[in-house]
């Protein structure tokens, strides 16, 4: 009985966040102050329940050191109904802060919220809010 329940739970989690919203493929050129900014950390996306790939860099704006950005490169993920980018302390979304609703794939930047504590929140998560499912993650190192 336990084994059946476990298999059912895994199957539900894997199928819960199915395609619903279309993500727009983009190649955005970041501003010069981001391009010339200081790279603080880099991570590569690994899949969890869904396919996720690409890399992400944490960049400090050259002109304003208080502004930080996540620069996604060649980013791809399965589509889902309610995908968000989180910064979190671990892959279970402990101590997370929402960065933005995910609407894009490809190469683009997102501004890090001022409330982020990057000394602790080193995991970039692609998270389906509606079903609390981790699509994939990258650890900033």
C-alpha cells in the first residue's frame, strides 16, 4: 500500500505542472552597465521534475552597486501554468524570495529584488507556484 501511494504521489507531482502558458524565446541584450558589471557568481541549471537547462550569472551593475541582476544564458525549461524564478536557501525553496514570473526562455536578465540576501539565497529555482513543484535549479557559486 505504501509503495502504491508513493508511486501515485510521484506521478501526480511529475504531471501536475503541465504545459499551459507559452514561454517566449528571446535574446535580449543587457544594458552596458550590466555587461560591464562585476560577475559575482555563476550557476548551471539542473533539471528536477521537468527539463531545465542553461546558465545564470549574478551580476552587480557597474553604475549602481546596489542593483544586482540574474543574467540567464541559453535558458530552456518545460512550460507550466504558474512558473516563477525564486532565489532560495536550498532546492526546497527554504527562505525564498520571488524574483519574477517566468515568461521567457533564451538569453535575458532579471533584476534581483532589494530584499534578497544573496549570502544565503544561493539557489535560483524555476518553481511552479500553483502545484509547489520544482522544475529545476542552479546553485550560484
